[in-house]
C-alpha cells in the first residue's frame, strides 16, 4: 500500500510538497487553517482585487526555481509575465527623487549621471552585483547533493567566492560605508535604504541580479491565480485538501511523528508528517518545544525578523496611470494611525495589471512597516478604532500624492499584522520570516528536528529572507528526502 503523508499548511510550501508527493505515489492530505495559498493571497471587494503578496517571482525565466514553477503549474503557456524596467522610484521629503532600475547596466549609468564624483564607487558596487548574477540555486537538498555537482558549482562560483568571503559577515551599512558617497543625493538614498537594521551586505549585492537576468518577473493576475493554479494541480493529482481546519498538536509516539490532532478533536494518522505552517507555531506549540537544536534556539531567540506590514487598499472609480509601479517615500516623521513610518511607506499602482480592477478603474495600495509590539496586545475596541484611523490617514496621504483622487474612492480595505496572524498564524506577523542579516544569510535551518523521526519542515522559516521561491523549493526537497528514505527514485 502507498504510504501516507499529512501536510500542515496549504500555502506555497504545502502545495508544493503535496504536488510532488502525489507525483511520487504517496497518499496525501493537506490541512489548511483558512484557504489555500497561505500568505500568497488576495481578496475581492466589489470587483476589485487586493493582492497581499506577489510583487515579483524569482525563477520566471530559467533555473531550478523556474523548474519548480513549471512542475507545480505556477507558470504555464497561458501565464503572462511582465518584466518591469523600474524596480522602485524613491522620493525624499524635500521632493528629491531616485530611481532603482532593474537592469544593472542602466542603473550604473543613471547613478554616474547623478554623482559623477562617485563614478569609481558606483562602478565597483555595480560590478559586485554583476558577479552575483552567475549564482543559481541548487536543484537538490544539501543531503542529496553529489560531489560532482558540488565541484561543478564551486568552479562556477569561483569568481565570486572572494566576494562572499569579503562581505559574507558584513551589514549593508558597513558595505555601503566604504564608498563614502560624496554626492548628497546618492548619500541620502543609501543612508536611508535599510536605516540602522542589520541587513546583509550580500543580500543587497544580490538584490538586482535576478531582475538583471529578467528572471524575476511579475505574473499577471498576481497571488490568487498563482495559488489557485497550484491547488488545481494538486487536486487533479487526487490529493486530499481540508480547509477551515487547524492543527493543534502533532501526534508523537516514541519520538516518531504519527499524525496530527486537529483543534476540533479529530485525528489524522500518517506515515510522515510535514509542517509547511509557521515555524514557531510548529516547533514550540504543536511539538511543545521538545525537539530543539542549538541553531533553532539561536534563530528564534536572536535572529531579527522582518517587521510586519499594514496594507491599505483602495478601489478607485477612475483610471490612474503612473510611470512606475512602485513609489516609495522616505518619511520618518509621518504617522499612519499609531505607526510612525521610520522605514517610510510605499504606494503601488496596479495599472499594469488590468485583472486587478474593472475596466476604467484602478487599484492603488499603500504599505508600511508596523512593529508587532504595537499590535500584540491591542483590544478589540481599540483595534477597530485604529483601523479607522489608518484609513483616514491613508486617504490624506493618497490625496497628497494624487490630488482630487479621494472623491473617486469606492472601496477601502485595511489589512494589519493582526489580520495576517489571524488568517495564516505567522509568528509576530513577520510576513517573510527571518531578516537576512550579516549573522544568518548563509545559515539555513534543517528540515528535520533532532530526535524526531517521520517529520519534516518546509517553508520560508527555513531560509533567512523567506519568500515564495524557498517555500516552493523546500516543499519539493522534503519529498526528495522522503523518497530517499523509502529507497524510491524521485520523479517530477
């Protein structure tokens, strides 16, 4: 008889694991606390679609991530991919603007035009970025990589190994500080890019490499159709999907995972348990914190998290066109509700995606970081007042940037960190998990836990930086590991 796998979480990682498990002949059940997609989601309001996740997707053209998207039906012949020429247009409070182009050559030329006195530093920085464009993710998990592949990767990466050795443990501020930009416009931008946070220098250097290769495009339709395509693939493979059910505990006997206990009291037994749910909830609640390595303790005790976000979505009854999809404002003295926007705020106009709004109408979204400490103990009556204040303040901001627009607002939707936690269970509202820092960029967590058999983890909490590609990748990897344990040949 085919062995059974129960998968906790129906987001991208859970769906990926479910798809590959079914392809390889395992019986599968996915348990999802809300609806499939996890944080890869959007919602409809009066004909408008408000997207919570997808801005771009690494792997839209080539490489191992691309293979995963093809194999899981994220990308097919009917999916249109848009490659934006501009990543972001940034504005300072004094009106100074700054453009981040997705093409490194074009960005280098633009930077040199702004600050010719910094030409040498600009070329050095952009050359560092170009070097990382040869990087490709591995196809197989670390446990299954063969020496010939490791050696091949070593020689392929040889030109940038020095870069990794030099900047692997440096912060962005340490990296950018070496250039000492003389041009005030450049200095203003780089000084405010990540503020004082410990953001990895290497993560910044690699930031534009995927875009430069046109391998980080936007999927027309956004998050919801992406998750739906994966769900359809899974269901077409006869996988079982249970929604609106939440796992309370993982059933363990003699240090072997045997299944899951749902909050409604029902039990589902299986030969393997995969948690593609929130990492903290899995390890410290579903498993009671009994299976910990020193690295897990370090990660959850000291690794910095992405700040959660507030998203205010507007459905506009007129067509609003902008030259750039995303505009960001450096505005440390602005308050939106109770949040002081130390990291600024962004406005995204979805005019490039006609599926987001009815014909002749627009969707515009304001996003800003809001620390979890502001939300963790908020009372229900205060929460409703805060959402209303956020809406009021966001309307004022929108009117400031698009004069006259407020008379055309048809729909407003406010999603907070509390919203994210309620629907996905994500720890502290950290939508992408661990921030990639100078301490952890190269420190992925293992999919297994010490002392526990029959159990695997998948999802963004295994990789600092999080996001959809590691979610899809780890979902595939855990099935490869299970196939290896079962002495089966893994197939896609």
